C-alpha cells in the first residue's frame, strides 16, 4: 500500500506566475538540474526547503530563482496552491510533494521514474521528462499548466488520501494473514489483488 497523505490540508487556489520545487536541498535530489533549466528559461522558480547543498545551489541560481528556506505547513500549502506547476527532479520511492501538489489542484512536471509514475497521470495531472537541464527546460516550455483541470488533479490525489488508506487497510491485512496461513500449510502465498503497477492506471 502507498503511504497515506492528508489531502484535506490542501485546496486549489489562484495560480500565480511561479513554478515551485519543494525538497530537501541535497545533492542526490538533483536540484541543480532545475536551477540550470530555469536559468536558461528565465522563468520564476521558488525553491522551498533547506539542506547541505543550499550554498552551492544559491551560487548557481540566476535572478529568477528564489530560495524560501524551510516554511511552515500552512505556507507550503499556499505556495503549492499558487504555483503554475510543481517541479520534481529526484527519483522518489513515493513522492509526497507530487501528491500534495495535485491535492492543491496543481500539475506536476516530474522526472519520469520512481513513485511519480504511479502518482502523476501523464497528460492529465502533469507530464514527465528524462535527462538533464535541457530536457527539463523543454518539458517546461512544451507543457501548458493552464490546460490541466484542477479538479482532475484533486481527484488523482484522493487515491492516496487518509480515508482511502483507512478503508483499504483491513482488507489488505486480512489478505496478508490469509497468505501466511496458506504458506504454513505448504500452499503458495496468495497474490495481492492489486499490484503497485496496477495502481498507476488512470483514475476514474
């Protein structure tokens, strides 16, 4: 099962002109790719978060890039609701920020790998890219956030809500226990009803 997300903390707002990146500032998060891409694009990017790579990233950043530091949860929710799109540069196992952005009615421009392949619906709640700064810049240029329906983003995020998690948990536990009983009897364990890959299919 996916981790639960408190989607009720987020709601759509009025998008402004900036793009948003919300992450710990660490080298493996590949935030330098976004810095280089937005330097080329000369578009506003707000970077939220702190970490050991902050000084290096600040030195790289051009005049259209702002570092907000670590912000309280309510302010992060406001920034998510107001951005044109969330930019994701790191391969995450799940990717909480991508779900939170969709719960705020905003699309996601994400590297096409990891948990984003399950949480973001290509062409419906965001778009994917692979490569480096040039490829990210091309993805930002070709993607129109205004063409994305905010309610489609909200509906996508609800797949990972606390309520959905609580509703599914008892049956998943029962299925796991049944599988263990089968194993103790020398029978093959039962297959899960829904694989993680299956959850990546577009929602209805």
